[in-house]
C-alpha cells in the first residue's frame, strides 16, 4: 500500500479551500476490506478545476494537469500529484459516457478511514 503522507496533504490542502474530496478506486476497496492491493490513491471532487489547482499550488504539492474526458470518461479535469513511489490521481467532476449520455459520478463522503474521507461505494460500484 502506498504511503499516506501525500494523499493526506492533498486532502488537507483541498479542505483548507473548502473543497470536498473523497477517496475512491482501489483505496476505497482497501478501506472496505475488499482488497489489500493499492497501487495509487484516487480522489474525486466536484469543485471547479481552477480552485483545485490553486489549492494544490498553495500547499506546494508538485502536480500536473493530465488528460481528462477522453474515451468513455467524461471527467472535467484531472490532476496528478507526485507521491514519490506512487501518485495521487485527483478526478474533478468524475463521470462517464454511455449511449450518448454523460453520467456524473458525484463526490459523496460516507465515512473516514485512516483520516481519509471515503467516497460513496454505490457511486464507485456504478462506475
């Protein structure tokens, strides 16, 4: 499992700017006891990309803006935060395309795990 320092710093930086974020992907599965393998940390938020970028910069977190919204994904923006031996993938406006429609996957916090806000498992099951 990747270290928690950078993902915790990312969450704290976003919270300082009133940005709600939640853990998803394999990190959420690990929190629920459904896997013991986590390759990287996936976070989601519904905040504006400019606010997210400002929060990351203010915290001094090394990041880049990655490709988003390609293929079947309808995610509005994506940031990669450098974690040393892993990365934090921050999805802004997480969503999918299916049959010509855009399906939003809203960020909902349903609990805490190791000081990380947990995403809604039903949203991720749908994804």
